[in-house]
């Protein structure tokens, strides 16, 4: 086996291999890692009803926890992953389009 493949294998093991232990409650960072999303995508998935935090959090900005069993089930569901990924794409496309639109409006108002 060449060195290139050995390095690839060791990187694969450390980045992809699931940990031996996951707590019953996962925070947003752990949830994102388990599902293969970015941490900033988790609130988007919650807002659109794709993830449900445990315990009905009292305020929008409090720490949210998710059930390990539920999250791992979603991680193993290709149709859910497809739907969630599509939702994230659409969310960020809309956000970026709004940002460009606002920037364009600001530039045109400064030139008048």
C-alpha cells in the first residue's frame, strides 16, 4: 500500500468514523456533525419543522438539544436527507439573493 492511500485511510478514520459514545441529548454542533450539515444549518431545519428540539425550549435563542435516537434515524434516512439538503440549498439561495438585492438597492441609492 502506498503512503498516499495510508494517509487517506487515516484521514477517513478520524473524520468520518462515528465516536464510540454519543450522549442521549445532542446539542446543535453534535447534531450538525451527525447529520453532515453545518452548525448554522440546524436552526434553519428547526424553523422549517425538519428537526424538533427536546423539551419545548422556552425562548428562541436558548440552547437546543435533540434526541440521539431521532437524529441517528434521520441520518440513516436518504429521503429525509434529500429533503433537508434541498431545504438548506433553497434557504441559502434565498438569503444570498436578498443580500445581493439589498446591496444593489444600497448602491443605486448612493449614486442618485
